[in-house]
């Protein structure tokens, strides 16, 4: 492709207008949430969402470009057109839908509390009063905790990324952490760093704050891009690609 043609494509992407011959999709991601998205030792991005995004791009025959961004600022960055979509374990909630659009569902994983083994903590106000709970900034878990726990005497501490939450949990500066149950299990509890910790209580359900599954975040005006992504997502679910990706990371259903 000639340089001038590439410039046209990039200009279309920057303006939020997509032609049917789209060449590049830029996905914003916060790679601190294994096994959904994280960095391999060589610095490359790996995880379920990364493989899913690459499969969508492959189906659309476009180039996938990944742009790293902290989760708490990822929606403003999308609206500022730093990238074209958010593919970073983002739950679909009413509050977020007021700002951006979403693709069809890509996964549905509920959050769960983790704490030191033997702590007997439960994800209830009565159990957590006076305790220090860590969460990632901008997450649905933060919305839930600040809505239901903080007003009742639970200390909520937010961090720019999930790795920092775990660091303070290990150091004893937190009593517990709230995050995706899958992320907690595979990204922390089953690692050497999480050996002294365990789930504390059941999964949490609250559609108002926690949403109804995760989707790819998109600007509201990019309707054609949304249709293209939804079409590709439907295709990879139908042809078994989605299940192959899921089986690579999970031993259970993360879609329903």
C-alpha cells in the first residue's frame, strides 16, 4: 500500500469514521490483569483478551495494534481517540453506557474477595467494618465497594493497576482485595506470590454496579466499527475459535 493510502486510513481512524476497507484497529488495554491481559517476560502482551482481539482482527483481515493505558483513564483516552476500542476486561454498566458504546458480550466473570488464609473474612459490611480493602481504580469493583461498603465503615483503597493491589495485600497493608474471580484465581492465587491467600466468601452479583458481562468499549459514533466487530465476534464463536481461546486459559465457561 502506498504511503498516501495509509495516511487516509489513519485519518479515517482518528476521525472516528470507518470505511468497509478498514486496515487497522487500535485496542486500548491495561495489561495488569492476568490471565485476561498481561505482559510476558519478553514484554509481549498475552492473555485471553489479547488472543480474542487478535482473532477478531484476523477475521476482519486488519492489523491489530495494542495501546497500553491505565484502566482508570481508559474511557477518556478512547473518547480522545488515542485508540479505537477498549479490550481490557471492561464490564458493561449503565454508567459506562452513558459515555461509550459496547460490542456484544465477550465474557461474563463475577468478582470475588480474596484475603489471607484463615482470615474468615466475608464480602459483607458486618465482616469488613474497619478493614482495608484494595481495588483497581475505575473498575466495577470500585463502584460496588464505594456504593455498599465505604459508607458503612469499610476503608477502600484504590490503585492504578491490579499489580499494585497485590503488592500491598502481600505486604500486609491491605486486609483483602476485590477483583475478577478468574483473575484472582489464575493470576494470583495459583502463583507463588498468592500461596498464602484464598477466596473469602462467594462471588458478588449486582447488575447495577457490576454490570452484565464484559464487552469491547467503543465510541458511540463508530457504529460501523461496532457492526464489524460484532460480526467478527459472532463468526469466531460459531467456528469454534472463541472456545479454543477460552480453553487455552480456563477450565470453565467464561461466556455465560
